[in-house]
């Protein structure tokens, strides 16, 4: 069995923590491990890292590599989508990679999972996966349904027929319903939430793509390199619409373990531990006479007084406050920010690079201050600036600095000044992360005032 983990999404439903530059799959919500890390580790008892393929966006490459290292799954394969085209093209690209690069036969079972779901009860999950893999070998597409315990308007639904062994025939797929329709589905007893997870054989998905998505099939027929090259020409369509809702050979395995796609802050409240008054709190929180509220802080003390059924989430640049039950509207906030050209809609103040991170600490006319972290053995490439100078103050570690023709070793509590138009490079030669404050001064401090050797 090969596992395809889809990790390219840039969703904003958990704004302000999740943003386009750092989406939900990389967040550490329950503990010190990201959702992607948990997802990878969930499959390691079932298969080896060499059988895991992660499909992501090229902007997230370094994030994914870091999470694989933390999961001790560095041998997993990473596929970089040239751009987002929804799940059907992503799965088709991964299937072609598995066929061509991993030499998988037509009977190989492919399991597709999202990178950003919370799933507990690992042994139950593994049994459900095994049942789905066996069912998929009967030449069908298998979807996973979550028993609908309450009316939920944020999920699509699966209408299932009578159970036949470990699976059921799928009678229909339903779009996200309104509250009244969702209540009717739950009362009927044979409706399940659509988890977005699938299993099928390589031969089956190839045949169904040819039957129902000939344009995708024509591109993948040219091989993996051609599929990657012509990826943008594929229709932007989900696997649900492309195959699942058209094929007559679809079955469902109930996923009977705990599952939550954390599609909103209300869902986030559900997964977190709570105090005796029903409050879920993370960070430095002082709650007086509060109940049934979610309060998440980061860099400062948050004091709540008399808060009931409230959601409050703080980052270093944004605070979101909402009533419980209204958190699906967070996406409206993000859309409004985008319309107004606000950078908060896209990026955090901390940016992740191949070499480490940079975090904005302050900004004003003619200056920008950052805290920069460079990992051991990594370097910031040779560059210069026409419009700004830079002053670096070392907080931790040792920096090996190239400044024009000079070679410098700069230690903790020491600093170095880089004038405009001076070529410079910084490397961390040590064994611990190098941390320093960077103060930029000049008439223009935009990120596009970076000239590298090959740009001259």
C-alpha cells in the first residue's frame, strides 16, 4: 500500500494562526507536533516512510522537510505541485509518480489522506485502513464516512446503503446542508460525514480517470515529467466531483475512531482539554467567571472577565474575537483583508526560509527590525542592497560573516554593520541555532531590494 498525503492547502479557516504562508497542516495545536507530523506518524505502524508520498506546494517544501525530519520519516517522497489545482489533479500526479518512480503494479492500493485532520484511537484507525485496503482490491473506490452524531453544516454527507461486511454501498453524496437538512440526515441514521479520505488501486483510479476525466488522463498518459510540466492545463476539480460522484463502483468504510478536520475555531474548541467550567485555554491566560470559551494567547497575558461562549485567538499581529457558532465567518474576515490589500491575510510576521526564520519586531518610516534565526550549517546567500544598510547584533551563537573582502567571526553580544551596496553573506558554523537582531535603515526597505550575484 502507498499513502498519499495531500499537504498543499493554504486554508484560512483557522485565521489568524493559519494563513497562506503558513497553513493549518503546519500548526502545533494539541502538543508540540504539527498536524502534518501527526498524520505521517499515524501511518508509520501501517507502512514504511518509503511508501509515503506527500503532495504539497513548492512554497511549503522546507516546512514539509522539517516535519518529516521530526517524524523520522525523511525517506518519504515529496511532490511539489507547480500550482494549486484541487485534489483530482494532485492525486493523478501522485498516482503517476507512484507508477513510474516507485514501480507500483496496477493492483497496488493507494490511500489518500489530508494532512490536517485530528484522528485518535490509532488501533481502531489502523483496522479501518486495513478494511478499506481489502475493499479497494475488489475494484472500487472506497471512501471513509464519519458517523454523524449531530447536525453539522460544515461537512458534506454520504448516504450509505445496508452494510455488506466491513463496507457499505454509497447511494449518494450530499453537499454541505443547512441546519434543517443536516438534522434530517442525522435522524435518518444512514448518513455519514464525508472525511475526504479515499482508497483505490492504481489500476482502478487510472481507468476511472480515463472514463470520467479524459483531459487529466491524456496528460498523465505522457508520464510523470509531462504531467508535472502540463499540470496547469488540468481542470481544477476535486476527486469527489471528478470520480467519486460519477463512478458506480463506490463503497464506504465507517471510520469509527475519533475524527475532526478542525475546520473552524468551534471545532478547535472541541478537541482541546477544558477546565471545570468548560474553558479551553492555551497561553498566559487569567480567566475570571468565564465559561465554555476558547482563549488562545501567544506573547502576552490575556485576562478574561465574565466571558461566556466566546472565541478569542491572539497572535503577535492579530486578535480575533467571535461568538461560538460564528467561527465559520472567519473566512469573511480574510476575504475583507485581501480586498483591502492587508498583508495579514497572507503572511505571519514570522517567515520560514530554507535556512531558518525571520520575525518582524518593529517597523516605521525608514527602518525595519527583525529577529533572525539561522540553523546550524545553514547560510544566508551572498547579496547586497542599493537602498538600505543593515546592522546585525548577535544574541546567541557565532556568525561567520563575509563583508566585502573581509571575513569576520561575530560572537554573542557583538555586532557588525553592513553599508549600502556592500556584498555580504552570513553562515552559522556552529552546532546551535544562531540568533541575531537585524535593523534595516534606508529610504526604501522593501524585500525586492535584494540583489544576488546571479541577478547582476
